[in-house]
């Protein structure tokens, strides 16, 4: 599942959520710190989790 990163406009708290694409498309996000609804998605780096050890 993808990891989405957000920033709250009210308190400037940065947080990330692991959500399915369907959840991301249908559910609104609120800030876990202040419960604010004005949250913006930010750009994040792509990471892949594998079973191989390098």
C-alpha cells in the first residue's frame, strides 16, 4: 500500500499515512495532532520494501 504524506495548514504538523488507493480517493484526512480538516498532501519519495537483503 502507498504511503501518503500530509501537512496541516492549521498547526503545520507533518504526518504520513499508509492507505490503499481506494481509501485515499474516498476518505478525507484530518490532522492527528489538532484534528484540523485543512490538510494538504505533500510530495514524498518513493520507497520499495523487498525481502532481499543487499
